């Protein structure tokens, strides 16, 4: 009996020790390692990844008010940006707005009880404040300033406009060039007169002449300028005339190139197609049909048929596979096609609802976008799986509000144009940042005899 009792006691003690040890091990093994997880820099103490894997460059660029005789004005809505190099960056704006400080917070009893302004530090939405005011899907652009001036019939305004050019805005300095320190080195004021709503700006990585391309959605055209901006070489589309054929657009938005110089245009805010052109701007083909959200109300059913679009607001080409990624914005999805328009696959975006502004691949193996709903930069793999996201809404340095244009220079610096904040921000990669979370550098320039 003693032996049995002793064995029972030893067994109980052993089990107890085993449970204690295993519990401790379980608690230790169940704890995440310090710094592991969804972070740009592993182990960063107190980090929130507001700027993701980047540091913002404060007070960059110089304000347009620093130009002689232009002290009254600052940048309007920032539509696009393109970094030709770390020392030459093109910035695209919808004119200028009055330069002024943020107003002090005050109550607005004439609006309603307990209403105050500014809200959360945000006081001027520059995309609403800037001309022309006709920006949404299916807007009529025939009178390009009507909406902005407040003369639209649905507003019921009589008499003089409540906003006037030269007082509430200034249609100058739509395209400004800065160096790496943000100094303004060129203004292309000579072309302000032909811009109506300049939407994006580029230089093809396959063009040895480095011509500058500007997509203007209200003007219904794509302009091709010489590198120095002295000459307009080509106008693709018919100015101020909408359509959907070889010589007309219906509010084009963005474009991207194949290595042989062929390019694709997302067309567009009102159009519902992708148009393909050769390196000389000769129309090749197009694809896409009108197919917007159907149903109505909060449970509105969006389009699900392949190749149907509503607000084609972004296009990106994978230079390796030649696949064409298309932002079907109002249907909250990204559709993927081969270079001849054959549908490949798609993915839905689960923000409620999403409002994607752009697509970018560059030389990378992932695709980046900005979602206006969440005000975050988002990185997916090329099948749509989430890899990383960062950003916070605001107007402080490094915050994001309405990112509408994106570019990366050869050093890896990131440039973001914000339509709502009315600014372009420059970000430099943080030391020790996870390289998988950095936006890919641009395609390395390739100039061949076929170009």
C-alpha cells in the first residue's frame, strides 16, 4: 500500500509540475515577439505608422506665394505629380486659391445648434474651392466654370456669382516644376489658357526625348509638350468635344505605358472604356461598356459583369506581364485585362464603400492605390491580397487628404498630390523600414530603336 501511495503521490506531483511548466511555456510561446506584426519598422516603440515606412519632408515645396508678385495666392487642388528625377518634379494644380491662415474656431448658430468650424483642424477643402467645380461622374463640362461660379440652375442663384475669378481663385500656375529642395524652377503659365481641369502629368520611361504629357479631363484631351515646355507637340482628342472613338475622349483621367511605347488611357469620369494607342498617339483599339451601380439606396447593387465600368479612374500596366489593371471606381473593384482587352480576373474592395483614386505598379511586383474613403495608402499583391496600409486624415505634415497623384523618383522618394489639402508632399524612406512596404521605384528608362 505504501508503494502504491508513494507512486500515486509522485504521479500527482509530476502531473502538477508538468501542467505548471506547460502553462508557462504556453504563455511564453503565445506572446508575440516584440515588434513582430504589421509594422513598417519592426520593434519601433510607440509607432502608429502614420507616415508608413517614410519620413515627411516638412516645408516642401516652396509655396507659389513666394513667386514675385504672387504673394496673395497659394496652390489650388493638387491633381498630379511626376518626379522625372530627384531634382526635377512636375506638380499639377487647378489654379490658385487665396493665401490665408486657418480661421479660429467659432460657433455657427445660423447653421444650427452646437455647430462649429473648423472641424478637426480641416477648414478648406481645396478640391471644392478650386475651379472648375465640374468633377464628378457624368458632370456636364460644356460650361466649365458654371458650377464653380454658382450659376448652375439647380443652385437657384440669381444675380452675380458668389465666387469670382481673380477674387476667390486665380487660374494661373497650373503646372509648376521644382527641384529636390522644393525651389520653384519653372512655371508653365504659357499653357494655363488651354487647361480646363488638368488631371495627371507624366513622362514616359520609354521616351528618350522626355516629352511631358498632361491629361485634361474637362478639355477632353491629352497634351504632349516638349521637355522644356516651350512647344505643344501633339493634342490627342478633340478639345471640348466628348465622344468615344479614335479622336474623342469622355473625360480621360490617367495613362500608363508598355515597354514599346504603347499606352493605355482610362476614359474616364464619364466615359466607360480603356483606350489603347501606339507610341505616336495613333488609336489602336478600346474596350469597356457602361455598367454602373444598379438598384438604389444603401444596399445598392454594384456592377458585376466583366468589362463594364463606371468612373474609370485609374490604369496601371505591369511591364513584365503586360497586364492592364483598371480602377472601376464606382463599382468598387479592380479589373485586370491582357493588353488586348481580354478579361483576366478582378477583386472587390471592401471599404464601405471604397473610392479609389489611382493605381500604381512601377517596377514593382505589387500595386498601390489611395482610398478616399479611408484616407489610406493601400498595397495589394497583383491578385488583390492586402499587404500593407498606412495613412491618417489631416492637414498636418505627413497626413493625407485626397491623394490624387503619386510618383516615385529613382532614389525611392515618394511624392503625393492631394486634391483636398491643396499640396504636394515629399516623403523619404525611413532607415530600417521594411522594403516590402515601400512604393516601388519607377520603371528604369529604356530607350530602344523601336521607340
